């Protein structure tokens, strides 16, 4: 898990390109806390949405705005990087699943 002050655009792109991450952030519009399971991994994004990956990797208009593919809704969403509170990488998420499964056995 990375804390918000450890997260920047390059870190996000690196981890999101490799798999699914859980991003916890404050919404810019109302300050509410939000969690998002998202990716930039082209193997996990439906073909009709793949153009968004290239656009995100190019940087877009606002370098602080991070467009990502929401794995739950199946749509593109975005958040401001400086509003990220926590980032759970795919390794973090897989490790948590393993720990839960180990406890059940």
C-alpha cells in the first residue's frame, strides 16, 4: 500500500499498466471519500475502450487528472492525483486475498 504522498503520475501509470489497483481518494466536487478498482492494463480493458489507454499515457490536458478504467462499472473515470489518500497495488490486493484464504483453511 502506498500513501497519497508516495503516489505520483509515474507510480500510478506503472502499477495500473501492470494490473488492477484500488485507489482511495477524496472527490474534488464534494470531498467525499471514494474507492475505485481500476486499471490501465490493455489486457483487462474491453477493446472498445482501449483508445483511452493511449490518451492517458500521453498525459492529457491536466497532468494532475488521472483517467482510469473502472473495473466495476466498466467505464472510464478520473480522479485528481493530489487527492489520492491510498493506493493498493495488484500485489497488495493479491496478498490480501491470500491471507484471507489462508485463515479459512
